[in-house]
C-alpha cells in the first residue's frame, strides 16, 4: 500500500512533490496578503460548511472523472493488486490532493477575511474530508446513481439546518463512516472509466465541420455541459444581486462574471492530441480559431440572454445600450479566450482538475471586470470600446492567416 500511495502521490504532486510545495506557498501568500488587508466579513457556519463541502465534492468528482487517470489505471490493473489497498491509496491520495491544493486555497481566503473560530476551522476541515469520502463513495456507485443523488441531496440539507453542532456531530460522522464502509467494500475497477461507457458510434459525414466537433465534444464531456447549465442558473439569479449593488450601473459586472465558463475556454489545453492535430492543418488559424471564437461567443450570449431576460422582468425593460454591452462583453471575452488557447495553451498539468482551476482562467474575466467597472463609471466609454473591438476583430481575423509559422516554432 505504501508503494501505491507513493506512485499516486508522485503522479499528482510531481516526482519531487514540487506541486505540494508550490500549493502550500501560494496558500500562505494568499492568506497573509488578505489578512494584512484587514478586511473582515461575517460568514454563517452553515454557509461556510456548505461552501467547503460543495467545492471539495465537486473538485473530487472532477478528479475521479479525469480521463488522464485512464492510462495509469490501465497499466496498474495489468498487475496483481489488492482491491482494498488500491481503493484506499487511490482515494486517499486524490483526497489529499483535492484538499491540500484546491480546498485549502478557499479556506485560506475564508479564514483571512472572516472571524472564523477554532471550532469552525475544525468543522471546515471535517466537512472537506467528509465531502471527499462521499464523492468517492458516490462515484463507486455509478450503477446505482439514484442512491448517490439522494445522498448528495441529504448532505446540503443537514448543512443548511443552521450548522448546529448536534446535527453535524450526529449526521456527518454517520455519513462519513457509511462512505468509508462503501469504499472498503468497493471494487477497484469501479473507479476506471471503461471506453464503452462514454463512446458511442456516430454518424459519418463526408464534409468536415468544426462546429460538429464542438457539439460532439460537449456531448461526450457531460461535466462540461453541467458547468454551462450552472452558469445559466447564475444568470437567472444574478439580477437580484445586482439590484442590491446599484441597479443598472452594475449590469456590466454581470456580463463580466458570466464570461467565467472554464470548460469551453480550454478545449485545446485539455486535449494535447487535438492541439497537435489542429496546428498541422493548412490555414489552421482561421479554420479552427474563428469557429472556436464564435462558439465561445455563442455560449456567452446564451448566458447573457438569460441575464437580459431577468433584467427585463425585474427592471421593466432593457435598453439597446444594455444589449450592446452584452454583445461587447461576450465577443471580447470570446476573442480573449481563443487567443490565450491558441498562443498560450496550458501545459504541464497533472489532472483535469488542475486544468480547470488554473490561474490563467481568471485572466480574461479579470480584464472583463476592469472594463465593466470602467463602463459602469463612464457609460460614454462603451462606443469607444465597440470601435476598438471592431478593429481588434479585423486585426485578429487577418492576422491569423500566417499564425502557423509562429506557433510551430
């Protein structure tokens, strides 16, 4: 079991555990930087526990669903192994990786800006461990998905009961022990994604279509679709929050926040084989990047359209300038995302969870938030930005024709 743990740890953290050292250093910097800013807010225990549990479970599920593990597990399954030791090593190392490199960043932010007590800190760590165990147990019960669905629905109900310790001390330990018992009896092969589970025969076509590839890619990666649907849900409730922030002047901030759709912005980074194939195509810049930019723009506009409908219902109408803002932020973020994917793809990631939470995903939304603040403060700036965007579209479109000789160097 020690050798299995070491093998998984080196794959997740690096040969010399450099990933672990880097994560701990980043978390310390984030905590100390926010702590010395002396900005405090109150976070209810129930909200804190629900936030930690939901985030940890989501990241853990992403790690378990990562295709990058398929090859490693396939090689490991070729040799004799003890199923219980394998499950303990695999789930344990993935849990440690999730909590230390992902959840700890969130906890560093929360602890730095809130008045969390030692009991709440202990409860947060306990909820993180419990969420990792429940996610792994639910993943092993894929054939009985309804059991996992009911289980995952019951945990937030307990956490939303007010975060009272009697409920937590009674319910969460029982749930954690049940998850541990299921993992103890789980088969190691239940964590392997068989090719037949997700691949289906598709109808052949005589002509090529990049858009057809995008649709198939989203249908194959169901978790990408789930993230997009979540963004649509955010777009539904976002008008309520923006009304409290100042009404219509805060609307550009909503458009900027809705550009944070990670899956559709990392299609090349998450599939190195596709990137190599695309870069070998003649005229690859226009053949792929232009449809890709339009695809991201379409995804952004769907979320922005839902957001505009919410504004129409709550504000009693939407002006042409607001629609122009939606189109501007959707197209500008699409161009920025496509440009980063083409010229600066993310490489060197260990699992897909690292890719989804890479700091680069915040680059475009951060720029959009700055522009949103500028437009909200000076509405007359919007026409200037639209003219600049039109010039940018022309430069990008005509500049992509020779981009191959640069990216292949």
